[in-house]
């Protein structure tokens, strides 16, 4: 992102967001935060027809952001994920949502990490795949689980193993997330195509909806409209 664009986005951030940006040690990380928050404000401002600088945010007990004040009464839900040089923004009308985006790291050893993330059944399915396909599958399934946690509002406090998101060897498209033993609501999952170097997934607490996906200055935004 060009410096002029970054400065424009920086001007619509709140004092709290500017303070959070200042806590990053590396300039690259600071710029990524400013860009992500500024683009989120711009996107929500367009949907709500409100000056982006006037939007007010609060955070749930698990850290999930939400709109408050007059803007918070308009039943807009949203979620954000960013990884490497890409950001993903999801906006929905009334439905709780979660998105996750992961850069597919070729240097990451996935065997031990898979044991922390996946159930024994999921690991068996992963190991049954051809070796060349396992890393892509690993990141794809990981994003599904993270999206589920974010849609449910559990965030980092939840366990990825609570959600089984793999139903078979060939596994893509829209599917229902298996309920957890604690009786979590049924979530609808969808893999998102954001380029060959990334894996991304969307989780929606609801089933009667349509998705629109747009690319915006190397970033992606999606809108989920309930019927």
C-alpha cells in the first residue's frame, strides 16, 4: 500500500486504534494494523452510509469486535483476518460470522501441530492424502476451525479440537460443522478462494444466505446477505 493511501486510512482511526498501532515494534506490523483497521472502517462506512471516522467499536469478553452506539443498532456483523500481505473482511446482515486467512508456509512442519489442532479422525484423513496435498489440506482445515471459533464468539479461548470440519477424503465447498459435545450451534462452513498461496474459510451461524466476494486493492471483502 502506498504511503499516501496509508496516511488517508490513518486519519480515520480512533485514538485507541492509533495507540494500539504504536505498540508494534516493527514498522511493517504497524502499517499492516493501520491498513486493516482503516479498510475495515472504510468498508463498514460504505455499507452503513456513515463517515468511517464516526464508527464506534467495542469488544466482547473473548475479544471479538462489534459496533456500538447508533451504528451498532443496524444489525451489521463483521469479522477480519489477515496473514502475510493479505487481509480478508467479512460483513453480514444479522448473521454471526467468522473468517480466517492463513498464508501457506512451505517451511512449516505440520505433523506435531496437527496433533494440537485436529481430532484423531481428522489426522487419519490427513495422513491418507497424497503427501503433495497434505500441507494445503492442513491449512485449509485449520482456517475452517478458526472461522468456527470466531463465529461462535469463543476466539482464542476455545479449542480447535471442539470442531470437526473434515467429512472425507475429497472435502471442499459448503458443509455443516459437526456440533461440539457442549452443544454448539450448527455452523455453515465454506472454503474461500483467495489465491494459491493462501487458505481461507468462512463460518456462518445460519443457512439461508447468499455470498458476494470482491477483491479490493489486493485485499478481499465478502458480504453475506440472509434471506
